[in-house]
C-alpha cells in the first residue's frame, strides 16, 4: 500500500456512512438497453462479444412477508460503453446468458456474488466461471469497506444512490429511475475492478 493511503478513510479504518454521504453523487450516463425479446437478446450478445470485462449485478423483487421469496428479476451487464438489462420475466435465464456466465475467459465482477449464484441457480443450473468478487479484492488491498457503495466512495470518490433498491423489479415496464439504478450498479462494479487491480499492481 502506498504511503498516501495509510491515513485515508477506507484504508486506515472503515469510511463512515456520513463520510460516504458527503461524497458527490454519480451515476451511469451512457446508453442503457433493456432486453426483453429473443431478437433483442441476439443483438445484445453480439454487442457484448469480444468484451473481456463486464460489470455484473442482479435485482430481485423484495419480499416483506416471512417465508416469501422471489426469483431474480433482472441481470445487468456493463461494458465500457453501454449497459444491458435483461428482464427474466420475458426471457428467463436464456442459454446465451448461461454460456456467458460459465465462460472463464470473460471476467464478470460485482459484490456479493455467492448470493447471485445461488439465486440464479434456482432458475437454471449453471457452473459459474470468470467471476471476481470485489469484496475479495478489497480485502486483499487492505480496504475496510467491502460493499459497492462504500468501495465507490473510497476508490472513486463518489457515492451511488440506493433509493430504488427495494422497488418492484418484477414490473413489466421498469421506471426510468429503476433502469438508472440497475445500470449504475453494474457500471460501478466494472470501474471498481479496474481501480482495485490497479491498486494491487
């Protein structure tokens, strides 16, 4: 770790919620493509082909009653230039997505991946490969914050909104603020991977 990092919040200690909230807000501002049909899926996979690093996340409709649970509603994948949001309500966990999730040559990166794997496996069996959990990289880098929001503040100097986190992700047509939130989480995952691998270099 460089000398300049030793006294920095997040490295010397966990960055507090107040410190995170003091950071400026940032969000993904590029194109977002919602994928609902087989034709859209084919086009999306063609545009993702050749990318070797993707930000990854899922969203699930929240459950408020004991014993209630839902399957994942969305899968988000972010390249350097665009974010794709796949709606399972229309597609299911389609074979092209399963192939991508099992491809060891494509790095998929995010936070809390074990939970995502477990929930996605309830939809269709697959063998995950090429995944890198940002929390593991953060621990190796000596960072005390391991969540997506905390890591964004520590490494990128901005905070991301969590306002839409508990919204209904199973809606047929997602609201603009839901799309913004879902896209931002995947985009930040990719940016954090680049920052963390540079940090470790």
